């Protein structure tokens, strides 16, 4: 008779919406967490009918169902980190904010507003609700467009990033990662800049000549959450998350018409590196 050998993997939770195509959203989060050695759970806020070409429709679950999912997980699992993705409506944002009042671990917020295809994923009246939610954030990971919509600052200079970061800090966030993929100031180089109350840290890398970046934002925030659940400090978690996403973009998945980042990436940057 073979006896089981129970393992104790770290546990992370994604609170986000489904991408039926699998490249972004809940699906990307869970694949990323698994790839990085973390047991992932999910609170599904909504479902989208989408593929690599774009979003066809969305449906958001009732607030009581969002809350019920969180309560079931919170009552039974030791949650090492939480990642927030597409929340879609002001009511959902407020519900998630209320849920997190009962949680005291790391929270990574990806303020998803618009899909890479241009389809809007956040109702306009939900932006104000987000400003309260940021008080829960260990880290916020806005792209340039989201930074501008939230703070009025296009983050292409030190002064603009400092002003935007000050606004996030005023809302209560501990740190902000300004993603450089949409910023053209550095040409062939991408600079992702982590800003905390104590200063900033730049992660520079060559720009990859590709448009196959579907799911990259979800993948980055869930990778950082996974690393935080594994016990990394914030700087290390960000560095390893960026490295994982670069590998996933360099070796994209040729699925659908436009492809996706590859959450099963292998090669130089494998799971063994992220276990160290």
C-alpha cells in the first residue's frame, strides 16, 4: 500500500474575472501561480466572452456571490497573497474592498481598465471606488494609460511618476510599479520602475519586438503575488515577476489569431530559477 505524502505549497488568491480564451484574467493568474509553485484559488468577479481578437461581452456576478466565494476561501485556507484584476463595476470594487478588511496579508492590485484590444473593462463610475481600494494595496501595478486615467499623470518622466506615486500613496498604497511597456521615452529599452515611500528602483530590459502581449499585465501581477506568497520581499518579487513575464513574451503561445503570452514558458527562465 502506498501512503500519500501531503505537500504544503504556498497559497495565493486571485480576485478577478475570467478570460474564456485563457490568455488573461483568472486563467492567466492560475496558470502563472501554478508555474511558479504556488497553489492558486480564485474569486470570480465576472466572466468575459473573449479571444485573442477582443472582448465580445461581459457579465458580472452579484455582490453576494463574490462575497460568498471570498468567505469560503478565507475560512479554510492560509492565504499568502492576494492579486486583484478586472473588477468591472463600482459595486464589485466596493465588495472586494469590504472583503479585504478581513485580510491582513499582501495585496497586489492590477487596476484593469481597458483590454489590449481597446475594449473597456471598467465602468467609468468605478474609478472613484478604486481610490478607496488602494488603501489595501501592498503594490499597485498600473500601465501608463491606467496611471493617467487615475492620477492625470502620463508617467514618462521622474516628475510625472513622483506626482502619480504621491497620489497613490495619498490613497493609501504602500508601493507602485510603473510599467514601462506603453512608454516610448526610452526607445528600445523598457523601464519598469518600483516606487515606495523610501525611494525607487528601476528594472531595465531590452524592448521585445512583438505585439503578442495579451495577458502580460495579469501575468505580471499574479507572478508578483505568487512570489510574495513564497516569501520574497517586494523588490525580489517584482524582479522575478518581470523576468517571468519577459520569458513568457519572448516565447509566446501561438494560439488563436493574435497569440498570447506563454504561461508554460521554458528555456533559460524556467521554474527552477524561480524556486531559488
